[in-house]
C-alpha cells in the first residue's frame, strides 16, 4: 500500500477524531480522495497523502532547508533525552496522541519508538507545509496534517495526550480536544539552551545570549495549577559535519546583529548545551 493510501486509510479508521474547520461539524465520510462533513464541506488529500485544514495560506518563515537541517541533528540524537523525558510522563496504556507543531516529524517518530508496546494512535500537525511534507516521508504509522493550533480540526475530548516541543500554545483549544484526565506535556527552552551557538552568533549581547522563559512557565501553571516542572539538561557532542546544519535548524541566526559564521567559527562548535523544562499538566476530570 502506498503511503498516501495509508494516510487515507488512517483517516477512515479514525474519522471520529476530525471535525470541519469551516463549520466545526464532525467529519462523517471519506470518499475517494476527499473527507467531508455533514454540511457538505470537503477537503481533498493532496498527493503526499495529508490534509490541509487551513482556510487560508500558512504564515510561516520555516522552510524546507530549515526542516532538513533539523532532521539531520534530531536523527543524530540531539533531542533524544527530551523525547525520553516526554515518554516517561505519558501513561503506559494506549493513547491517542497529538503532536503540536510536529515540524518534520522526527520527535514523534522517536516517541513512537520509545512507546512501541503501547500501540498509540499518533497525529502530528504543523502550520508549515514544508515540514508536514517531510513528516509524511517517515517510516511511521501516523497521520500528519497542516493545521492551525488556534483552530484545531479535531473533535472535543478526542485525545488522551498532547505533546508540544518548542511550539506556541492555545490552552483553550488544548483543553477542548483533551479528554477529561488527559495530559499535556510541553517542552520549553531554558536560559542555557544552545548557549554556545548564541554566544558565537551574538557575543555577550544579553538580548540574544540570555533569555528567561519564566513567563511561559507561569502561564502554563496558571492553566494547570498542579503542574509538574522538570529540568532536562545535557551536553550533546556535535557530529563532524553537522555544525552548519545546527545553525540552519534554528531561527537564532536570523536576528539583527547576528554574526556571519565562518568555517573556523563552526569548527569551535564541538558540543552544545541542551537545557529545557518539561511541563506536565492534566485536564480536570
């Protein structure tokens, strides 16, 4: 079975998860190459097999080259301890899992590998077509789509767990699609995240070389007063040849005043600090 057909088959088998982005009615049928709601609104699967749920064009600066660079670093293990920490915070039983801001999909692939025995139902979405197109190429039983986190194309109480690595949040939508007792696991960078790269790009400029995500953590805790907050910090040895992709995979080098790094600069990047907080909250039953 072709990957595009597997994507359609996934939607047929899990149609109860999806709702129409135009009228919010549940999607009711998959016919040929389309999915439709009770009010007749129809969305076609594209040639890669995914659905585009946005009502307009996507507004994102993240392009294919950035996602390809990210895939190189993630495949080399840059985020594996983070993914392991996320996996540790999910229940052992089978879950309907939604990956918010899935990008090119490697973290979801690695999470699935951590949870092979759970037989989860996996969906990843992103606003970037470039990222989702790459995600559909992974050897992973999951469904990927283009969607906006402010208007999720999923029915109420559809997911047991939401995971979110370095993405914005819409807590109203998250609580809507999470089942009572469902779990949100959010990863945010701490002040030393990729600090060696930031210092190489900006020197000691405090605006770029140091930042504080406490407001993000505080907002999460206001929505989930019983939240668990754990730090994950480690050094990642950068494999030879992946220094330039490390720069390309983040928007850090887009900032005003960023240094144009030379080959000699890149050779000094032998290891990088990964410093994040893993926030876990549970929806009230």
